[in-house]
C-alpha cells in the first residue's frame, strides 16, 4: 500500500489555491515537492479498518417430542 502525505500548496495546484492543505500519494507529493509546487507537512497514518462482525444464527435446541397418551 502506498503512503499518503499531507501537503501545503505553494502554487495553484490541481485547482487548489495557494496555501491549501491536501492529501497526495507518495510519488506525486515527492515529485511536485522537488519542483517547489508543494511542501510536505506530514505522513498520514493509515488506520486498520475493523472487519464487520457477522452475526451467527441462534442455535436451535433439540426438543424431545413425546407422543400424547390416549
């Protein structure tokens, strides 16, 4: 999985005005930082997404069937 960075724009970048803080992937952020269009602020921490718990069906209990006495 690629890293993501928070960056601050130093020029109009991708329709965003100067001084905007946006998130970009690692390759794009480093490329445009070298061209002085962006300034990397910090790396965004990836959080683990919890898997939704599946609900199990309630277990049926065995019931003893008795014949009615006649």
